[in-house]
C-alpha cells in the first residue's frame, strides 16, 4: 500500500532560503496576533504567614462565593483586553492571614448557627483597578485592590467594615509577558493588604467594637497598636 | 586554538566600552563569621515612583555568594517571606535608626536570629538610557530581505548600596557603583549588536566591593 502523502521529488520542495523566509513571516504573524488576544491572569500563590503577635481570639473567616468567583474584565484602548480572576488566592491568602493574626481560626463558607467562634471576619473585594505601562508611560504594571473587611459578632451580626486599599506594581522588564507582570503586581497588592491588615488591625478604629467583643471586652489583651512611624 | 582565538577576538570586538567607578564610605568596622548571613534588598519604599531592577539585585546577590565562601546570601524573596510583613514596600524601614525598634519585635528578632542575619544591604538606583541616535530600516521581499542603517545609544547605571549592621542597628557604610557605556548596532543586511554591558559591569563592581567591605580582610 502506497503512503497517502509523499514528495514526488526533492526538486518540488521550496528552496531553503524561501522556506526560512516563510517561517520568519509566519513567526511575525503569530507574534503580532498573539498581542491581540485577551490577557488572562489567574492569581496563584502561597502567601507567607504574618510574623506578628496573634490576637487571643477564635475567629471564623467567611470566604463567600462572591469572593471566590470575583472576576475583573477590562479593555484598554491600544493595549488589549484583560481578564483577572482570583483562583485559589483568597483561600491561600486568608489561611495565612488567619494563622498569623488570630490565636485560632477557621475558613468557612457561611456563618454557622452554633456560635462556635468569638467573631467572624468576612472579606470581600470591592474594586480592582489596574494600569499598564502604555497608559502611564512608565515601566510598571500597577494594580489597586480595594478590600472590604466586614466584622461580625459571635452571632453573625455585622458590626462594622474596614475599607482597605492596597497597591502593587511590577516592572515589565522583570517579567516575560503582560500576564506574568500583571499577576506579580496583583500578588504584590494582596501582600500589601495582608501586611497592612496584620500590622494595623488592633489600632484600626473601625475594628475596635469587634475587637472588644471578640476579645471578651478585654481589649488590653490585644497587642499594642503599631504606629506608622514605628513601621516605616 | 585558532578557533578559540577568533571567538575571543569577536567577543572583545562586539563588546562596547564601559567606564565604571566605585566609591566606598566606611562608618564602622565590619566582619562576618560562619553561620551569619546577608540579604540584598532593592529599595522600593512608597511613594517612590521607581524601584531597583529585580535582575540587578539577583545579579549582586549571586555574584556575592559566588565570590566568597564566608558570605551566605539569603535570596530576597525567601527573606521577605520569612520576615513578612516587616519588609514589604509599605512597611519596610527606610532609615537605619528605625532598625533598633524593628529588632525589638520578639517574633521578628527570633526569626532573624534563626536565619543568622548580620547585614541588610539596601540597593538603590537604576540603569537608564541617557541618549540614542540613528536608525535602522528593514525590508522583506519575496526574493529576500535585509536591514540597513546604524543605531547608537548611551546607558548610565548608578547604584548605591547602604549596609546596615543588625548587631548594633546602625549603618556600617555605603558603596556606590556607577558605570556608563555606549552601544552600537550597525546593520548591513544583518544587524550586528555591539553591546556595552553597563548594568552587568556596575553589578560586578558593586558585588566585588561589597565582598571586600563585609569580610574586611
């Protein structure tokens, strides 16, 4: 049986110079069209556990479906379209944050009815914004994330909120492509929020009523407030 | 033999010229013993618009590690994770006089003791393209293609390393490394880049000086 496809003779194959030119053109077309697609970024990282004195409280951290499925789409003129999803990042982030900041914690899908916790923390993302080097005429991909931390008492009643803006940036020269740089900037913004939260929770006025309740009114048991001057 | 000589000559010819200067200010005696470590950090404190290139920090850390068996360098990302949240852009100390208060934090102090950190080296600076001239035009046609023209550009690398001693919580000294050079790219069908390795030169100078400064022998 004859093979279905076969070169009849070597003379019919294109000359070597022309084939490399065609290959070069093909590469050029692929490179140009690659820049036209959507840049998809999914956050993935193992966040470090904050090295702070933990608050003596048992806290339930409620990770809502809204947070897990958060998605940010943006189209930037002359810079393409971007799609940012959080993946497992909220679980990793709040596992690490809980392990460092609270004496005992557990990630929950919703507030349970048994009242097994001193209080609850329900984080959410209110807004994400980002800028690409083309927009700012800089070398940086920048990401701003506005976290909304909702404090709930032991029965799950909301007490107060803490809006925490965070910022991260990544130099485009340090990363191979837009997706990697944007992911680095977004992870940097997440770390920024974690750092600020863990160092300033006990001095945050919006968290005071919740701290008083979760610590059984003995706010003096909380670690001393860390001032801006002390940390910078 | 001739083959290697040709490669050496081509490499020398294709490298642009770089002028570099290193200056050092010593404020106190230094030294490092077995078990102690060093970390090289890029300055990225807010609200600074720029930050030191990650590649440059890795270059200095790698060169320093290779240059001396006495110096153990902790990778910057590992260090930031181990000491989180104290060395993030919004929380890191920007003056040596803030170091004693930071070292008084029990958990952080215990961690730094565990990793044997002796010196924190903050590197500030950047490599910038200061000027460029010329142009190259390329064309592709069915019969072939090629480029023609001439490009030249100047780069300036300017970095300063500030060394903090965690034993006494004070600045031990400063080292500055500056390098400048001109790169060329003539193109006659094929572009031939003759690159001045300005940043690499500044990195090598800084790490060599840093090694001598820390070991102090």
